[in-house]
């Protein structure tokens, strides 16, 4: 009910969708025909705001002061097509509007062809670069909601706030698939499953582009997460087949949604940097997926082909490689060497003008379709969109639906807490805002609280509101915390990670820091029931703590409303319903992916199966009520490749509280030409059930859901036996070969 209402409310306040201009192509061609080589290459150049500002590090809630001479050099002399970012941190909405107005003034009044600037920003979880903006839970938390409707709404509100600041290009959503949990950008992903990332990513793109005011960016194409080391921007040594199966689906889904741009992965796949890969950028993205929009590099990545990847002996070679591979715009972003080199390459007949025209056409088309050629100026009447109560309500709803109850001792459940209990709260994330919001929050790393809006509640604030006698003991006062635990009915130990972004968040050990482990163990050893609250961007190992904790609640990085939502869950005002969108592993080299192969779980012959088993499985998440699943039933015993199979299951709330349950359908191929996964997620439906209420949920499976990526890289539906698994029940059916039909 609430969901539908919210969406209508957003639509009512949104600007009307810009109609597709039939004249766009003609308009673009007319402009292109008048452009010089320098002007064309300028359009392909994107610089950072610091290049044109007097001070790229405005203090909190200040504005960015532009340097007129540098601005004119960039826009008039160099003719750059795009500028990005906010310098050091978030600026107020009025400062955004003024910034964009000044930039567009120069572009439209002082240049020969009056082409406006396409400004880009990283609004990754809400508009996190505007001082008044609402910061939502990160994608990994949104994935735990298994709720595409909500994810679509969040995309829509984010875009409406981005447009209100005068910006029409968002470098989001991240569509990387998080199969390497150690990776410091894991929290930006939708978890370890490509099918789920495609479902939720496409919903987010749909929301973000709904009104036509903002173009979304699918990033980082492709395989960025699969690094062997788990460190940012390090090589992925995986097969093309693996990338197609586990990285490509969300990008394919985004292209189907009409995503306007794609940002390239800074890393490499099988020895080839993606920025230099004609195969991935042109053969697959353009020819196979049919992408028509704009391909932008990531930060400085053309230079890095020379300086880091060493596939280009000079910067000029790097430019040639990237443009030949299919890059349309270079986030240079600090100088104009890209433009200088590209101009030379065209003059020397190394890069044909036809190739330049292709890219410029895409850039101008994006500008035209976003309405920039008609009116590039911010609309001050949209200011109130930023940080609206609707946005705040959605942030709370998202955090509520994401928070995942990993453990609640079955014999003596400690949760939900009673307000009358004597509560101790301790741990490094107990009073930390950065551990709620994570990276990309008002600043890049999300740790400079001077840029945060005032009044965001910490976990301590939210718990104290419910339990006024709560004792808060700082994490570094171990003895005091232990003493306080002895005098308390329950101890909440808040662990996890402060914000980080990109390589700054690299770790070489997934264990929580020793001090956190010692604190949690010492508190649990007092015998006072202990609740672990985890606020973290990735599943840091908690194996040594899980047995002694009576309850464990995972908040991910739940955003600006995360503390309140967590307190609501702890005190039972909200029934938890999040489920893990990844496997919570016990240790390195144990089972860390839910869709592993049979050979990974072989037991016997001296193998310690308990050691390799996950701590918590993908899809795990408890509730304060209980759900019973009936056996799954199938519409037919066998299907052909052209048919659809319907799977039905009835879910009943058998407890005494209303609750939401995400029903997850898994499929497995019993035998295949390539080793099958033990299961693959192929259906999701989130249902709300009153106590005693039942709902029949139906899933449809066809070739899209059942196919595998074959040896030749193509999707293939193999005949044979398939099993569906849902809520502990199973059923199987056959897929018939052509001759059996
Ligand atoms: C990140 C991108 C981001 C870009 C612009 C890069 O370092 O990898 O995700 O869009 O910076 O801020």
C-alpha cells in the first residue's frame, strides 16, 4: 500500500517526461556538420571540476568558486563536452544550481556552437553529494530487500534530486556482481548473484531514467569485481565464459532498459585492460547487446593504459587503443593531453574522422535527449525536491527491509528487546555515523563528518530513545565495558567498518580487527546475553564470535535512517525481513559463493565439511515470526525449449506477528555438458503475510532462466533433468531435446 502511494507521489512531483524528439537526429547531424575537429574532440573530453575551480576543496556547505580564466580555457578554447564531480565534498543545492548556471552560461553564450555541458556526478545511494541530500542504504543492503519495486523508487527519487541540482547525468548504478567479497567496492554491488543484480539493477535504471531528466550509467563494464587479490583495480584472471555468465547479465538488462551510458572497468580481464578491449567495448557491448548510448572511461584510465597497464608505450598509443576499442568520452580528468593526442591521431590518419563522428554523435544525442540543447539551466523551483520527507521515508523503509537477522538463539531468543531491560551499548560503530552511511557519503570516503547534515541519529541515539537508561561505554574501555556488561540484562556490541571507497578500503585480511574481536569475546564471556550489530560494507569474518553471541543483526551500511531502523528491529517495532544477498563465509578458501560447484562441497575422506561450510548461506535471514512453505508444484512434467514452466508454492505465516518473506526460487541442472552449479537463483517474490495468512506464489521459468553459458560463450538450454528448490522443498522436470518434442 505504502509502496504504491509513494510512487504516485513521486510521479506527481516529477517533471513531465521529455518526449522523444523526432528531430533529434537531424539536429545532431546539423551540429556535427558544422563542427571542427577540435570541437569534436573537445566534446569527447571530460575534466574534473578542480580543473576549472579556484579551490576544488570547498569547506563544508560552501560553494565551489570557479576560476573564470580556467573555465573559459576548458569550455571556450578546449570545447570540453563534460565536467564532473564536486571537488572535496557535498555542496548545498543552491550552490549546485549556481555552479551549473555559471558553467552553462559560458557554454551556451561564449562558444561558437552554444553546446551545453553534460555534467556528471556520483549519486550512488541517493544524491550523496548535496548537503541536504538523503543518503540511502548502499546497494548491498538494497539487495537484501529482494524488492525491485523499492529499488526502482529509490532510483527515481535519486534522479529527481540530481535533476534538482541542475545535473542530468548520474554515474550510477554500479552493476558489478560482488563475487569477491574482500573487494573494497563490494558494498556498491547487489551481491554475488548476477541474476539478482540484473533484476534489481534494471529496476534501479528504470526508476532513475523514468522522467527522462537524468541519464544513468551502468558501471563498471565489465568484470571489475573478479580480481584475484580482492584489491581494487587488480587483474581478473577469469574466462570469457565466466564473465559472460557472472558479470554480463546486469549490463544486458540495463541496455534493455535503455540505459544512456556505460562506464568502463579500470581493471583487466585475462590480460586485456577493458579500456583497450575492442571485444568487450564494441563486439559485445555494441554489436551483441545493441547498446546505443555513450561509453565513458573511468578516472584517468586512458593514461593508465600507458603508465600502469603498460599495453601502450606512449600516451598517444593509449588514446589510439581506447578510441579504437570503443571509448566515446575520456574522463581525462586533470588535463587536455587526451584531446591533443586525439587531434594528432586524426590529422595523421591513424584514427578516422568517421570514428570521431560516431562518438560525438552519441554525446550530442545524449545531450539532446536529456533536453540540454533546449534548456541546460537548473530550475530553482525544484529545490524542495532535495531531502524531502518522501525521500527520508524511503530511506527508512529501505533500511527496515534490508536489515538482516542472522541469529536469534532458538532456545532462548534474546531479540526483540524490551524497553525495560538494562542495556549496555559498546563497540566502535555504536556512535559512529560513518559506519551507518559508509563510503560515497557527502565526501568520497564518507568519513569527514563536517560535510554531513546535522542531526543524523547514531545507533546510540536511536537505542537511548527507547531505553533511556542505556549505558554507552566506548569501545576502547574494555574493562569498563566488561563491568557494565555484568550489570546489564543485555549487551549490544556494535562492530564493523567505518566508511571507505575504492582502493582506500583495500584489506588483506577479512577478519575484524583484533580489538573488535577481543571486545566482543570479553563481553560474551561475562554471560550477559550479547547481541552483535554489524555495520560493514563487506562480510568481515565473525566466525570466532558467532557461537557465543546470542543474536547477530547485520545492518550493512544502512544509510541516514539506518540507526532508527536498526533500533526498530532490535526492539521489535519492525519485524526483520532482509536476507543475505551473498554467502557469509567462515574463512578464506571455505565456500564463499552460493552457486558453487558440487566438487566444492565434497565430504568424507578426511575432509572437514564443517570448516568449509558457510557461516550463513546466501538467502539466510530470520524473522520474529515463522513461515511454512508447502511443497513446490510444477505445471508440467516436461517442457521444450520454447515452453514455460510454472512453479507454484504456498507460504504461510505460522507465527503471531505480521511479517515479510522474500520467497527465493533456485534451479539446478542435474547433469550438463559443463559442470553445473549446485543451484542458481531464478525467482524472487517478496510477500507480506498477517499471522495465519497464506499466499500462493507462482514463478515462471523459460529458456532465459534455465540456460547456461556454453563453451562458445553463447546461452544454451541443455536438455535433461532440472530441479527447482524453494523453501526447503524440491520438484523436478525434464527439458526435452528437439527430437523428443
Ligand atoms: C570511480 C567511479 C567514479 C569516478 C568519478 C572513479 O574513481 O571508479 O566509480 O564514477 O571515479 O568520480
